[in-house]
């Protein structure tokens, strides 16, 4: 089916053509072909890159993306990226075909920290299971301060991260530096990132590092939710398992870190809202009994051969309904004009108890409101004075999420749930921002055009997407 690569959280300022979304900004790269992504780095901090086609990143097509810059707190050593992940022994494409596209939950097999963990095969009959494995380990030196770049790359899991006997000092969320705060643990949903500083000030020994699976999150499942642990050692030669005990209380809701903790270091107030769009999240089954999520009664379904950006170039007057396009245009000449998007979780029954990590491409967004229960239709609850800012935030179960983004980056930008199954089930929309002002260099248009020709030539041999949204 080919592939694309998305640079998660990278703004791609005036560079939409390299955002890496099939059917939105480009055609897939067919097998045997290549594409060079070119963009300016205008942010710093921690993120990741990943395939944006179907279930590919859940099978391992991802990696760290670190742009070095200043921090809001000093530290001694940068330990780099720490990936938190869930893993299925059955290929996820098979789980999609057999269960998930019909709305049945697939339970993943295990949890990983930086790609590793142990597994006991004695209770399963799969002859390919070899078991054993090893725990993630890192070494601390007393009195040093370590930077840990925490990244959730899960298919459908939220984690609560902690290290027994140690405090965490949080200095950034996603690509946004924040005013540091101390905590015993951090909850992190799919696709989110936190930069943490941990001081090695505990008595020398071995301590469990925990990425506890949050079972307050409904609609997801894992066969070994309690097994996601690593080890912090103060002595590199030690081989003993820790005996430390966690004092951290498990979350009772599937939600983000408290908004009052996530105060951006650089103040930005929302002062000029040009317009507000309200979208309702619901579900439906198609005539083929396939399960889909809908936003305002439409479920995303893309044609990889005709990306939205190509339709813009060709001056198409109408976008297909299944492209789920919301057009947003500036209403003033001000450089600081914001658009507001309110998403209401109107799903009823058990499916309404599911929370969704929502990610917007091309922008950081300001979180104006995030709460359980319906939105009251007014701006009274909106926080507009230096609200939290990031690129991925959780839409609460049976609740609402109101975000503002500055209209400074014309393009075709995807907004979607980052639970892999839900994205494939159509929980996404496209924001076409300032369509008349979208500009792409001629050489880059040629690159995209040639890529689509190459993909079409390959796809016409009988291969390609059979179902799902395309992202």
C-alpha cells in the first residue's frame, strides 16, 4: 500500500506539502520508491516521526525527533527519548480485519518501554512465542539531574509514568516549554510528549520505573496491563530486581495532566477570535456492518490518488463529503487572529465512555476548555489568558474540548484521534485554512505530481487501500 512519513507536531510553517499525510498532502510513496521531506525547524523540544498510513506505525514504523534548544530548568544529562508503547503479537492489520473494523475491541498482548520488556509464554499456545526478553534499564549517578523525553507511541493506551522514590519535574508538554512543576507521576495519552527532569537524590539502590497502563480508559484492552516496568540503577553492576514500592495513586478518569499545571513559559493570550466551529462526535455502522466514528455525521474516507492539496491546486469548487473538510478563513487583517473549534462527545451508551486524544497538524493549539459534560454554548468557560498550549489533547468521555489555533499557516491540515483504530475508523476531519493563500513552490508541486503518477502506476496493478479512512 506504500507509505508516508509525518513529522508529529512539526508546524510545517508555509510548507504544507511536506506534512506527510496520504490523501491530504500527498499520494503514498509506492514500494521501491523514495521521497525526500524538506522543512525548516521553527520549534524545539521532543517529538517523533511516524508513518501516517493505516496501522503501519503500530507495527514499528516510527522514531524519535529531537530539536535541541533552551529549557525552563537546568539539568546535567539528557537521557534522550523514552518511548511508551503497547504491542500485539498478532499483526494489527489482522486484528483490524477480524475485529476492529467491525467495532470489536482487540486486546494487545504486552507493553514496552523503549521497545523492550519481558514476556511469559507459558500461558499461551502460540508456538512462535519465545518469551524471556529484558527490562529497560538506565543508570543514575547520585546528585545528578537527568532529562527524560517521554513519548507515548501507543496504538490505544494511556500511561501513568513514575519512578519509585523520585519526584518528576515537568518542563515541557509536546513542543511547548512550560513553567516547571513537581509531581509524583505524569499521565500521558497517545502521541503526547513530556520533558521531565529527575534528580538522583534517593538512597543508592534499584528502583522500578513504571509506565502503568491506565485502566480508567474505556474501550481499550491489554493482556498484561501491570507488566510495564523498567529499572533505574545507581550501581551499573547490579543485576537484582528492585524491591521498591510505588506510592502513586492510579487515575480514576481517562484525562490529561491538570490544565492548571500546564502553564506555557511564553505568555500568549487569545484576543481576537474570528469564528467558532462546533463539531459533534457520534458513531454509526455502514451497510457493510463496518463501524465508523463520525464528526457532524461524516466519517473520513480519503482517495490516496487525489490528495486534498491537489484539489486546491486544481481549484475544485467542492470537496467530497467523505473528505470531511472544514474551511476556515481569516476575517481581519490582524496577524493575531484565532479560529476556535469545539468538539462535543455526543456518543451515547458504552462507546460514550471512551476518551479520545485529538491531534491537530500544522499548529500548536490553545486549550480554552476541556471538561466532562456538554458545552453550554457560550464562551464563559473559556480560558483565554495564557491557556495551555500543545498539539495533542484529550477529548473527555461524554465531554467537550475547545481549542483555538492561530490563522497563520495556510494549508490542508488533518485533525484526528490518535488511537490508531479510531483514526482508521474515520475519526478525523480536515481543516482547509485560508485556501486562497495556500502557496507551494513549483518544484515541490512537481515532486508531488510525479509521486502521484508513480503511485497511480503501481496502484493500478490491483493493489491499494480496501477499507478504512486511509490515515
